C-alpha cells in the first residue's frame, strides 16, 4: 500500500498536467542530484521532467514529485523533502517515460464513484484528511505506484496503520508507522523484528555513516566479552537495562556458558523488545524482563522481577550498553546511573558503552547526518566526549584497559583485523571495591 498526499487541500486535486502558475511555484525547479529533498532516495530512480513552463523538475521512478514546503537544510524536519516531514508523489499523471511517447497531454482523471478512477489503478479506501487537514489518498496499484519507504511518513498515522499488515509479534499498542530505536538497532544486527519505516530510517542514517551496522556489531561483541569477564570474576547476577530486541548471543546465553546458575533480568521500555523477550524467555525461571525506563531506577529496582531474581546484597553486573547516548542531559542521566549503582553491593560491576564522534573514520560534520535522523524520529542521539562518558563510572575502579574504543576492550582478534568503524565510541567496565 502506498499513501499519497497532494499539493492542494482539495478533495479532488488537479492532475500535474494542469499545474501552472502558483502550482508550479510549489513544484520546485531543481537539479535532481543536488536537491536537498532527495535525501533517502536511490540515485538511480532520480530523473527530471520538463514542465509546461519549460523548466526541469524532479521526478522519482518517473513520477513527478510535488512538495508543500522546501527543506531549509538537508534533513529539515519542518520541510517536506525525504529528510523532512512529508513526501508526495503525484499519481495523477502517466509515468514520464510514457508521457514522452505520447502526443498531447495525459487523459484527465474521472470523477465520482467514490474517488478518481482509471484503467490502471484501483482505489483502496475513500480519501480522508490527516491531522493537518490535508487530503490523503490510499490505493492499491501495480502501475500507479511509488516506493513505499519514501511515503512512510505521509498521511494519517492511524489510517495508514489500519491498512498495514501487523505481524503477531507487534503489540497492538505500538504505532507501526513511526520508527523505533530498538527496531532500527534490530535491523542493523540483521534481525527481522522491524518494519520498512525502521529500515528506511536506518538507511538514511547509513548514508552519512555507512559503518553503523559494524558499530552496532562491535557493541554487541564488547558486551559479550564484558559479560564473560564478569562471570569469570564470580558474578552470577546480571541486570541489563536497555536490552533491546533479543538477538543471537544475548546476556543469558553468554553468561550461562560460564555460570550455568546465573540469573539475568532484562529491562526495556520498547513494547516490541518486551513482548519478544517475554516470548523467548517463557518458561525460564532464572531470566525475566521488566517493562521500565532507565530514567525510573526506583521502578526497576522495586520490580517483582528484580526482587525475585536479583539479591542486591550480593554483587551484580549492571549493563548499560548503547543506551545512555539516547538520554539527553536535561533528563539527567548521571543521576539515574548513580541511583542504580548506589543500590548495588560492593564488588558489583558497571558495563557501559556510549557513542562518540571520537574514533569514527570520518569527519564529525558528516556523522551529524546520522544524528539528525534520530532527531527526526524524536529520539536524539547524544554524542558525548570521553571525559563526559567517564563521569558515569564515578565511584568505580576501571578494569583494565579502562575506557577505550569498543574494539580495544580485551579484544579477541588483532586490531588490524577489525573494521575501522569498530573503534567508534567508547566502552569500559568498572568495579566497586
């Protein structure tokens, strides 16, 4: 299913062939490869089309692009390029290639019968209006189509969701038209618990930082090494906050190879992560998950799962892997971490990794493009310095080799064998006396 949002707030918009005057002004004259509103578009699909005024305008996969407000800068969330809030592709003319073979303009759209109709398209539902009172059309078609990922943020979320197939693992409470950090991370790791809207957000971020999947994999590899170290040091209790959607090599799988009697409590606030974890862990009496947020440490510590499985009078390994960079300073992540660590017994460990510009094999200015993607989905990615990350370990003695790039923490392979992106960000393990 594809959703199209039209240029004007009319129930039956005019075809592009009738676009003149003010309409043309809202269909910007652009050079496809240089346009700000082509972020996220495969270059092979970009073309240009000469309008009735003789000026070239941008098309994708032979369909004219119609925008409402241009991006002020690439990725502007208030503009309506691919990197912005809305995206529109006019389904009201024939493809450009066919137009060029025809003599004369394309035939007009028919009216009545519940909506425009033609021999090549079948309307799926009547037109409706989104929250901003703009007209939305949704229809099923083979020829009258556009890449759905380019339109995934278009139209009324509730109406769009009602036409999408919801898999059994997706709780009814989640909006599957909005990207999720957990599902994006699942995509980076090669998982299947994600939607096209998540994959498109991930691909947009990867256009700025191509090595994002490798960074995520390096983070998982660090986590596994740190867990094995903690288990080898005698710790049998693990509290993994921000655990995400279960993937191969989860904490309980790794630790039980060293400590079969280990107990693990996962914590996450993402409904898909919680639901899938519950399904995976069902029947395991020594592992459970808490639906809670890092910023509510008291709720975590007082949860039935923690009280049942974790003895806070004995050492615990607290895992905060790839989570703190999603907490803004205004939410005071340092206090949240301090409340958690202060509740742990002497001999406990803190296992932590955090994103940073330092170590990335590309300029920070380019990496900021990926940061903007997370800002667009209202989950800011906060890149902190090594000194700022080290503050989370206050009260802990750093385990050798200290706070280092992820691939450098007790590596199992030679550094020269690692992908350059594996050295992005910092990771470390601390232990209380």
